[in-house]
């Protein structure tokens, strides 16, 4: 067996091992084989690895110093499939992103400052930058605090993240088809690319309310099959080609807010419903709410901007609410900055062991 240094961390509502890029093979095929072995993929319980048997706990972060002048560290996210020996590095993960700053500081990639450390993360999946602010009193990462996020028990220290110029994360355009609304198989959709490439649609167009539980949606096989057919056609129209083996575009069901929020959402990963909402998904939804002509804009209860031109939108989801602060260019209306607050925690560190024939 070969042992590889790693740190298991919770980032937002996700969890997975964090690796230094220097500890993994440069060859992509060898790297992916190693990750599949480490996570135990190919079995629904990932019983022979450290994955949690769920897409939210079968995620990997690979972090290293950045050679770029405008970033401190590079971050590659890998979604490791639970049931199949498959690694997808097409999307970013904003929840795992929350733990990148603390990991980078504690692994010595950047020097902490007192009382907080500001760093710029370059996401290799999307080619976009994210500014993170980590609480570091006395130059040490502090995980304790009073910030609560939906989907995670207890409270912890806040990690503030600002997505900078996140439009066109995979397609190069906010509206990949050039239209705020398209029709696929008789269903109106918005194909939108902000932090993550997504297909947004009114839950009512598929006979849903948008307030169903994830278990209810996952149990409706006919609904999931139709959603997947729509998603695959959306991928082709967005210029992504055959997306049958990819996790983007993400399908997102939307509905009017049930409470005091801005909009209700059910986010898919893409073949099962998220128990909360991905952070990149929340940024995407909030940005679409602020873009006239989209399905999201039509369904949203949109707040007025404050004196500084910022809007605070609240995404309602199965675990509660996720707020997103949006800044738009006053002339073009394009979203230039989206701020979210997450929490993170270091769970354990040591080595993960993989079989010699894999390494």
C-alpha cells in the first residue's frame, strides 16, 4: 500500500479529503485512479475507502501555491462518483472552497495575519478567482464562532467568500445561448453560467411545487429521467457537448418563496437532490434572479438594492436559507461580485492508503 498525506475537512455542507497538489501524480489518469481508490468508489457505501457513500461526502480538494500574480493558491475540485469509478473536475464546489483558505494556511502555503487573513484562490476548474477571508487571531486559524449555516449542526467561525467576475465559468458567457429563456421539449428553461453552469426551470413546468423534500424528488424516477433528458439537451445547447458523464449543467427547480426569502430552490447534483444548496448554485440562482428575462427573475421576490447598490437575496432550500449578497454593474447590470458566508472545520489529518497497483 502507498500512503498519501491528506486532511479530512468539512467545507460548508460538504466533506472530503484535502491534498497538496505536490503529493499527487501530475498525470491526470494516475491521479484520478488514486482518488477513486482512496474514496472507495464503485461501491454504494464506498466501503473500501474514505468516501461517505453520498455525493456530498465524496468530494476532493487539491490545493497548491499559485504561480499567478493575481492569486495566492490554486484549487482544483474533484467530484468522485460514489457508484462508478469516475472523477469529474468540470465544476467548482463552493462549499469545499470554504475550507481551502484554512487548509492553505495550516499547511504553510501562505502566512496568516492577525486578526484575519485575506487570500485569493484561483479555481482551476472554472478559471475564476475567489477572495476568502479567514479568521486567524494571533496568526492561527480559529474554527470556533457563532455563525450558523443551514444544513450543518452547531456554529463555527465565519469564512467570507467573494466570487469575482464569475460569469461564464465553463462556457465563457453568462447566457450561453444568448437568450435569457429557451424552450426544450416544451419546457421553458434558462441556461445560465454564473459560478456554475446550470439549467434553471420553474418546478411547476414539471408538475412540482419546488417545496418537495429531496427524498420525494429522488423517489420519482419518471421525473428524474425527464429532468436528465432536459439536462443533456441543455448541455448540448450550452456548448458543453455530451454531458452524460459530467455533473454540469446542474438542474435547478425553482418556485416562488414559501417564506420571507427571495426564491425557493431544489438543486440537483445532477442525479439526486441536494439536501441544501451548493454555494456555486446559490450564487448562480441569486444572479439569475437579478437578470431580467430569466425564469428565476420571473419567480423571485426581488429586494431593492441598498444605498451602495447591493442586494441581499435569500435562497430557500430543504435545510433552510442561504443568503447571497449581489453587486451589479450600474450600467450593464452584470453581476460583478457575489458574497457568501460559510463555515469550515478540520476533522482529522494523517495518511490515506491506496493499493500499490493503483499508485
